[in-house]
């Protein structure tokens, strides 16, 4: 029985290589592939139909009011207006950007080129949402990490400068070096250069994902659907738009896959050299992306080895898998040594331990789908996350069944008696099936981070498989197909909204108020000002004990060597006890950066901590820090106040650090807030 | 016709050379050339050298140019920063510009060889062959 996807191919044109006899021959050899169909009688071909291009242009223009709504929501939030109303306006803007384009991209009577243009436009428009939220400077935690990397390279012209925010990041210098290079060549600021690089990477991943999925499924509707579903992963809206190494490496990895596929029939050595360069770029930029690329190439090679009769391109895939795997492991274990402790010691092992504790009943499970650990998220926000997951899981089973029919060629025996096997689609199905399993990690705090970050990878396969249903839905009579396209687009839009609530805390959705109440989620202007003062008056590379949020500004704007993760023993005690003195001495802390907002509110960062996930109150704070914990620095004779402006103070504790002054008997400090 | 096909490559060579040899102080040309050399020119030259233009769609060409250029920039920047020479404006512009010019020249050479080969096939080494009339 002929499947509907096969039928759809008669209505779709997908093969960009149709002018290439060699490429067309390679295509015909692909297991599971059906014969490409070219321009059809009703004009639904590869090229943009000038008669209908205005619709695409109109939808592109329709995104502008959506972006204006997002900008208005951000402005309301910054000015301290009604946050709930601003969030509603923000989601209305997202709907306006995404939904019309999704409907059009999934509509049957649309050219392939139009779908491609829509996907690129949607990807860039969603990137613009992030830029509108922070138009003047980097504001996300990871962005400061890579800004520090870039600054180090710009200052020294060399690699591996100390990065106090994340030492492992210095050993994956791809993004920092590329950004520093762009700064050198253009004279633009690191911020603008970073935005351009991540924007280019966003374009790259949207285009590559579309073209790869199109090759795998041989349908541009599935390709468009897969990209739309990928855009609905929890990290896409903000995290994947940030200036972070993964957001350059993952698009480059997608490019490697597309390039190998596109040139598998080429024999030129330069093709191989280009592939090696692209693989090296991924390895030099991000560890997990490099491992994921190696695994994907290995699985692809294995799939073709098992299911395919003969193809010389298969050997190249195997060689690249071997090269990528061995080189990324060698770099990880021999060069980027701090990365091992970061990845395993700080992320994977704690998550596994927490899961073990929850499963054995020693710990209570975390509330899943509450992005900020349950702090301050309204009920509807949490329910939206659940709704997105339920929709995905409900659609996954029939999608996997349909994927099996296509991938294994059920009911589609070829004339030679062999069944056509589509190995890449099987890989996509395995990734899709792994998604529900990955969500189990969300019952723990550390596991939640891993589950969230893994969605960037798993949604590539998940999108491909779920989009098979979208393709099936629109294969009917014109009116019904149109209604079904609207329905499919609506479901994906709901997943987009729900995923946004999973990936971002409610209070982090919009930029913070210029005068926030409580402990802020992002770096505040007065902290930046203090950091710049420290750089100018204390010199660079001084060791500071500081809270996690403030450390981002102090390490970049101030160019200081900050200690945040291990700073909690210095801050959380109410007196200048022996443990405080010992912590100052062992960590060689010269200055303490005090932010009195710690005494005004509990942290709303994921994990709910001021300094590190290992501090005693992490995840359980219901009250802010007592004022005495910070006041103790003002009451000891061994610390001198060197900066005092509003809520920010800097204390010089170098006499404690060098042992020339020992704080007297511990006395509880009097409470009180410092004024400028 | 030949000139029209070669013009983008010649333009690539000129732009890459300009990036290398001119200490640009004006902002607009500096930013324009900087962005081109990081995001487009090396990949465009490499794509022309590797793949036959007639078999590439515009999407493929642009995508390959962007991806290869980004990959090349990352590798070149990291390599320079790892070497004693260091990552500076001069070193990176020479590295990226030099690679672009060399690959573009190779692409031009390939293109001319392919054209000559096509002409030889069509006309033959000593002109048109004998006309064989069908019965």
C-alpha cells in the first residue's frame, strides 16, 4: 500500500540537485527513497512562484507588529509596569510572529522555496526577540562567560587565559576566537560582533535543518514542520540565541552533516579538507556538540553499513565519525582538562546521584516544568509547560509508527524483493523516542538542566518524526488540507508557547525592571558601574568573592578573577568566624563584593541559590539572607570599605588574606542597610 | 559568458586582497570587508573550487559559503591564537585573505580547465569532426 508520504512526494518538489546527474544517481541509491518529483503541473515546484511570493512577503511583514508587541512588553517590564500584562503582550507578539508563518509553511499548495524562506524568516525573527530583550549588552549568564573568553583573547592575542566564570570554557575557544577576530577585522564591539556571529549561526542551523530533513524524508512539508517543531524546543527562544559556544557549535555540526550529504558523490580532495575543517571547528568550539556530532556520524555510518548495499560515500562518513570521535575525545581529555570536572563532576554525576536519591525515596522530587524551581511561577505558566509535553507525547506514538512505515518500507516492497530502509530516519526516530526518557531527569534540579539542554539535540530528531504527522494531515482535499494545516500549525504554536515557559523562568521572560525589588535575576547597572570602578581603581585580575549574578559583570566589565561557587562560606556566616577567615585565606580573596539585594529577596535563578548549588540553603530559600551576614564585613577592623554606592559595597580583606590582621572575637553584627 | 561566470571569483580575489593589504580606517568599508571575509568569501571561493556551479542551487551556494567561511574563521582564529604570532587584525586578515585568494585562483584555474575541456569535447582537438550522415 502506498503511504501518504509517498503520495505527497507527487505534490512536492524537493531535490535541489535535480540538474546533477551524479547527485541524482546518488539520491536514487538512497534506501527508503522514492523517486524525486520535479515541477508539477500546478506550479508547486522548487522556484519561488512570483504570483504567490507576495503572500510570503506579507507574512514576513506580519512579523513586524509581532516584534513591536514584544518590544512593548519588554518596555513595560523595564519601566516596572504590570508584569502579567506585559507577559500576555509578549506571548501575543510571539503568536503573531510564529503562527501565520507556520500555517503558510505547512499549507500544501506552497512552493518549496517559499517554505524555505519562511523557515529562515521565522528563525531570524525569533532571534530578534532575544536581541530586543537585551539590545545594549549581553545579559545572560553564559554570555558573560564567553565575553570574558573574547576579552582575554583580545587582550593577550592568545588562548587559554583564565576564565573565572567557567574555567572549562577557556579550552573551547572557537567562539571567543572567532568573535575576537571579527572585532579585530571590523572594529565593532564584542557585543555587536557576538550578535552577528550567533545570528549567522541561527541562519545556518535553520537552513541546514530544513535541507537535511528534506533529504531524509523527501518532503518539504516535513522539512518545514521539523524546523517549526525544532523552533518550539524549550531553549530555542532565548538560550539558543545567546552568545554561547554551543550556539555556534551546533549549527556548525548541522552544517557538517549537510555538507557530507551534499558532497557524498564528490571525489575532490578539497571536499574532504573542507569537511575536516568544519569538524575541527565544532571540536574547538563545544564539547557536547562535538560528541553529539561524532555519535551522529557513527550512527549514520552504522545505519548505512547495515541497511545499504553499496555506496562509496559511506566510507567517508565512517572516516569522519572516527576522526571526529577520536579528536574530540583527545581534546577533551588531554587539552581541555577542566572540562572533564565540569561536565561529569558538576553536571552529570550530581544529576545521577539526585535521581538515585529520588528513586530510592531519600529525596523529594523537584516540581518538573517549573523553570525557576517553582519560585514565583503562576499556575497557568506551569500548566502551559505540561500542555506542551502532553501534546508532544500524544503525537509521538503515531508519529513513530508512521516513521517506521516509511523508514522500514512496510508495504512498499521493491521490484527486486528488497525492502528499502531509510537509516537516517531511523536515527531520527531513536532521538525522538529518547525525548520522553530525557524528561524524567526533570524531577531533579541538576537533571532539569541536562534535560533542558538535551532538548536542543533531541528536537532535531523529534521535529523530523513529528512533522511526518503534519505532512499526513495536509494530504487531503484542498479545504480539509487547509484546515488541517491550521490545526497542525496551532498545535506547534501551543508547543512553542509551552516550551518557552519550560525553558525560561516566569520572571526571566522579560528584561528586569530598572529598579527591581528583591534579588535580581540579571546583572544590574549599579553592579556594572562598580565593576568598572574596580577595574579602574583596583587594577585587573584581583581575586573577588562575589555572588553568582554579580560575578558575571565583575569578571567582564571589571576584568577581575572572581570566586563565586566557593564564596558561600565567606558570605553565609553571620560573624567573622574562623571558617570565614579560613575561606578567605585558602582562596586568596583580596576583595569582597557585597550586594545588599541579597538581603531583600530570595534568588530566582534556576536552582534557587546565591552562590552555588552546593551552598547550604540552595533550593530551599524562603527568606532572604539576614543582614548580619553582610554587615559583618563593615564591623570588623580587618576589612576596609573601598567602594560604597547605594546597595553595592566593596571591602578590602587583603589583611585577613595575608594574615596581618585577625578578626576579633565574633560578635553578631547589627542589622541595617547601607546608604550611599 | 565566460567572463560573467568568472566575475564573482575575480571580485572575491579583489575583496580578499583589499582586506589583506589595506589598513582601512573608514568604518563602512572596514566593517563590510570584515564581515565578508569572515562569513562569505572563503566559503564562496571553496564552493566554486569544489562544486560545479551549474549543479548548485542558490540556496546551496549561499549556505555552503556561510558554513565553510564560519568553520574556516574559527579554525584560523584558534590556530593563530595558538601560535606565537597571535591573533591580530593583520594576522587574521592575511590568513583568511590568503586562503581565499589561493582557493579562488584554484577555482578559476579549474573553471578554465573545465571550459577548455568542454570546448575540446564539443569541437574536438582539430576542429569539428567529419559529419556522419544517417541513413
